[in-house]
C-alpha cells in the first residue's frame, strides 16, 4: 500500500466522528492536489534542465564538429588537407559521445541494472563529490543483489538525499552506509549540516505535507514495497534512513544469483 494510503487508513481509524472524517478527507485531498501540482512543476523543471544541458553541451560540440567537417570538405575540394583537422573531428565526436553518456548515465545508470546498487552508488558518489566538493564517505556492506525495485529505490533515495545535502544542509561531509542486520537492509545517509526546519519536519511527519517532492517521493517509493523511510534531523545534521525487510528465495527470481525477496515488515 502506498504511504498516503497507509497514512489515510491510520488517520481514518483514529477519526472519531463523521465531521472529523469529512475534514480529514478534505485536508488529504488538498495535500494530494498540491503534491501533484508540485510534481508536474518539478517534471517541467527537469525537462527544461535536460533541454538546456543537451543544447549547451552536446549541441555546441556538434556545431563545432559540423564547422570542422565543412572546413575539411573545403580542404579536400582544393586539394589541401591537414591530418590535424581529422584529429580534431575525432576529438569533437569523442566529446559529444562523452556528453551523451554522462547525461544518460545520470538519468539511469546502466551499472545499476548490470552490477547492482553498490557499484552504481560508488560511481554516482564519485561524480557527486567532484561536482559538489562535498566529501562523501561510503561504507557499503557486501550484501549481494537485491530485487531491481529495491535497488532502484535505494539509488533514488541516495540521489535525492545527496541533492538535499548539497542544496539545503551546508554540510561539507556526508556518510553513506548500507548494512544488513537480521534480514533488514538499511541505507543510511547522514550529513552534519543545519538540519531540516523543525516545523517543516513536524508537518511532514504528522500529515505527510509541507515538504517538496523529494522527501515525499522517497517515502512513497520505500513504502510502495513494504519498506520505510525515517528522517532524524536536528541542528547538528540530518539522517535519512531507508529500510526494508528481505528474505532469501531460491528460485523464481529475475536475477541470476544471490537474489533476495522483499517482504512487508
Ligand atoms: N539534508 C537537509 N538539510 C537541511 N534541510 C533539508 C535537508 N533535506 C531537506 N531539507 C529541507 O526540507 C525541505 C524539503 O525537502 P524536499 O527534498 O522534500 O524538497 P526540496 O529539496 O525543497 O525540493 P524538491 O522537491 O526539488 O526535492 C527542503 O526545502 C529543506 O528546507
Ligand atoms: Mg529535495
């Protein structure tokens, strides 16, 4: 069951009278509407960012490549070609390939499907640290492969938590831990910054509203398959804890070995 639904059922059970129920439903409907509107805005922003990135990086490289090709063509026409021109065409084509690879990897890193969460996390954290100048210490237990849904959810939680650390926390250091204890896998992302404003966190924890798409989306993803997202935050930092109970299964998996199956906690 999704988080909003879980939350609603608990609140409905706690509501005493029909009047309370009506006002609860009204509040929930407003929350869902504003979340949907925010989601659409974020989607638009993401598309704008991608369009700008494609235009500014790959677009510019391809324009330079075209100019270089035109000059080469002219050189061939007048019987004067310089091997250095070919080398430059090659370099520009390489640059365009690199730009496209970076953009597509950031959207969905192939490593995640091919080698699993740990490899994708190492790759992502490396790039994030270089781009942001935030030191991220990775402590990843070797727990083997998890179902694709969980690996993807963990990866998105990691991305959003690091993005929040960069945008909001002012922390220069973060710790990322992946552990498995008694069948519960936990991804823990900790910073040492200013913390989430207490009123905002309180509203989000009580009513599921007041935050952006980031926190709500992470919680929604985790609760979708019986996991959970806990947020512990104060003036000395924030800790995002995504956890899910798993059990080993011997067959019927879509992954070759070490496959584990999520069960509702
Ligand atoms: N690590 C953090 N440190 C300090 N404040 C944080 C942190 N993470 C989140 N916050 C606070 O919680 C708010 C909600 O976070 P959330 O990720 O839901 O939305 P957002 O980052 O503002 O926007 P988006 O919808 O693009 O993610 C942030 O605006 C910020 O005030
Ligand atoms: Mg965010």
